[in-house]
């Protein structure tokens, strides 16, 4: 059954709306893939889905009018939608950034992929599924992380001198503050005058209600510690 123009317009507008809702949440988080990106992904998915439906409807009518050709005509209603799912993967991959053992953009990539599914649902005419899915996505993006307090991982870059002495000091400070070391990257720089200094990158799991700035201030008071910098570690963002 062909989609009339009024119904087609409703689906296109609704697809843009649900995509825009999710994109607005990403925009509030300061992500590059914001309202326009998510609206276009959802709208494009809906358009492609309706093209597939229209094509299948046309082939069905053509087969009825030309029964002698019916056996050689085929239509797979899921073919184009399957290609949407695959193609969106490349767009989502472009939002993922890997730098110094830190991964950012995973949640935005997932939201782009999920928004495409909302567009497909709207294109198919499953309005309740699309609206319910958009609502659940908002709950996941805005509330879930706050409720469960999942992210207690922090990366610290520490530059210091006198390696053995300072390493022992840092290890003791981790133990005293119940800090678990997830991973460590060590770098030693040898200067022309024979001196050396170390640059270590620590990925740490912190206890609940941990005062990171106070800890940095205390560690930084050690005369061997030259610099401490925190590195953004929103693995799920």
C-alpha cells in the first residue's frame, strides 16, 4: 500500500523531531554531533525506509498488472534498512577519538546509530515504538549515569624527578587513599646535562566522594613533583 503525501510528511516531521530531541541532549553536552546531525540521520533513515516501502508497493502493483512477470520480480523490504544500519556505523566511528589511552565519543556514536533506528521505525509507521524509543534513549543519556555514579576513573599525568624515590612516594599515596591503579605508562627523558625527569600517565580508579583537587594539591607539595595535570576520561560520553 502506497503512502499518501500527508502521511509521508507526518513521518518525515516526526523523524526529524525524535532525532532533534536526542541531538539536543548531545548539544547540551557540548558534542560536535548535535541537533542538526541527529535530525539529518533520523530524517535520512526515514526517507530511505519509505523509499523501500514505496518500491515494494510499486513492485506488488506491477506484479498484479503483469502476472506473467511476477515470477522474476523480487523485493526485500529489509535490504535498504540493513544498509542504513551498516552505513551509520561509519558516521558514528568519526565521532570516536582515541588519545593517550583515552576514548571519547562512544556514547555519541551510539546515539547516532540508535537515532537511525528511530528514523527507520518512523519510516515504517511505528510511531509508538519511535516515541517510546526516543524517551528511553533520553533516560539513558541524561539519568542513568547520574543514578548509578558509574564514572570514578581519572587519569593523572605526573612529571617528576628522582624516579625511585618519587615512585615509592606515589605508590604509598595511592595505597593510603584507597586508590587503585588501573594502568600506568612510564616515560623517561634524558637531558643533555645528564639529568633525567619522568612523565607518567596513571589511570586510577577512585573511591566514592574522593576529593581529587585536594589529593593533587597534597601530592604536588612534594618537591620532587614538577607538574600534575588531569586528563579527561569520559569513556562513556
